[in-house]
């Protein structure tokens, strides 16, 4: 798709320009494939007579199979919800309860450590359990972030 990119450590790929190029490419491919994109509030979904019925606004679609692709509940400020989990429970699907992953480690109020180092980054080895990541860590006004911390957060358990 002729989108210029570069690779950072651990195989991380980044656009040389803007991530918007990826969004535009995906929308172009959807248009070529005659994909209809419906935006709005969470759809109403029913299953009857071996068919799925999905209503979004005044539109209704019916099909023998349904693929549900959603984000998780991680960032409510950006509109993230637990819709997919509620949906799965409603239809009796097994749900593995979500837990934080690929997130900074933060503390609130007076518990926040390292405030005076906010903005400083350095290479560290971050570990949780048997997982270890040697990458950069970033001190923030609320805790720790950066590649090492985001990676290790997937292995951290509450109370560690």
C-alpha cells in the first residue's frame, strides 16, 4: 500500500508519516470490498431461528453467522465499553475476565512515586513473575510507563 514505515526494537512497526494512513488504507480496502460500515450506539442483537438479527439505528441485518469485533473496556474516556463481555455473557459464551495489559503502572494521589523524575527515561529490566523485558522505562507524574513497563504489565498481578 506504499505506506512508508520503520521498525523499532522488538519488531515494533511505525508509520513514517501518520497512523491515519493505516486507517485510510483500511477504509479504502473496505470500500473496494463493498463493506458497509455502520456507526452509532451499540447494536441490538438477537438470535432466533438459527439466524442473527442485528439492528443499528433504523438498519437491520440478518445472517447465519456473526463476527463481533470490538475493543475492550480499557479506556472509557475514548468510548470503550464492556459491550463485548456483556454480549458474550448474554449468549452463554465463556468469558475470561479482562485484566490490565500493555498499560502504564500508575498510582494515585500521594502514593505516586518518582514525581520529581517525571519525563526522565532510561533503559531498565522490568520483571514480573518469570517475564523480563530490557527496554526503556519512562518516569511520569503518576508512575511508570515506556516500552519495558507496557510489556511487563501483561504479566503483573494485583498485589505484586
